[in-house]
């Protein structure tokens, strides 16, 4: 859904125009964005195109890039109006304050969805995550994800030998299994000398 602007935007101080995130009911992102836009709020709902196949037909759909989330600029002076919108659960925040999303991140997302490149959601992977290779000659191999400069590597450890092996891998071939296991410290107990 394109960015929707309103006439109040020019009257609002720039420091009050931060982007915030709304958490919505499942599959209510489009109606929430439409309703808030009609109430005069500036909203951004990034969509991506996907083809779904059923037994009897194939259909091209536009789905939210971030399921259950809608971005809204400003609007925190009328939080009740925003949160009472049908389909909105809450405003994402910490310690009772709405979280803000930097303009640069919203702009990068907008550039991605407006480009000719294929965009799709992807699980959030961080260094240290336990992952499995989904495709290719190493399919099924499990290990720990490590980033070193611009390289992404999968680390396979042989606990019995106390050794590891790293292989450079394309992150799009990985699926997250969970966080890396926390190593259990080995405690050696020294017998007392009785002194």
C-alpha cells in the first residue's frame, strides 16, 4: 500500500512526526491502514506480490511484508483514536512509551518494495542462531550461524573432538532452528590437600 499523506502533516512539528508500529489482528493490516488513512493519519503498509496455487486456480496476491504490523507516522497525540480502530491490538512500545522507527529504515523498506526486485519476508537471523541448510548440496546440515565482516558462515562442531569446521553459505538457504545452545561450564574439583 502506498504511503498516504494528509493535510495536517504540514501543521505538525517535525519532532512529533516519528514513525510508530501498530500490532494488528491477523489479516487485518489492509483494513486498518485504510481506516487510519481515512481518519487523516499517514500510514505505510509495505506489501509484496506472491503467487498462490490451489487445486483449481492460481492467484497473484499482495500480502503484508510484516504480517500483523502497520506503520503510522505521528498520531501519538490521538492514541485512543488509533488504538480504537477495528483490528488494532496495540501500539508497539517499551516501558509504556511508543517505540519509534527511524525514518531511514522506513525509507529503505519503501525503496525495496517499490523496486523491480522480488521482495519477500524472511526469518530474522542473528549470529549465534542454530540453523539448518534448506537447499543445495549441503541440505539438512545443521550448525551455528556466524558473520565475519561481509561473509556468512555455518559452523559445524564435533564436540567429541573439540573441533569445528566453517563453510561459507548463502543466507537465503538457511532456516532458523533456535538460539545456539549455551555451553555448560565444566567445573573441576581439586581434592583438598588438608593443609
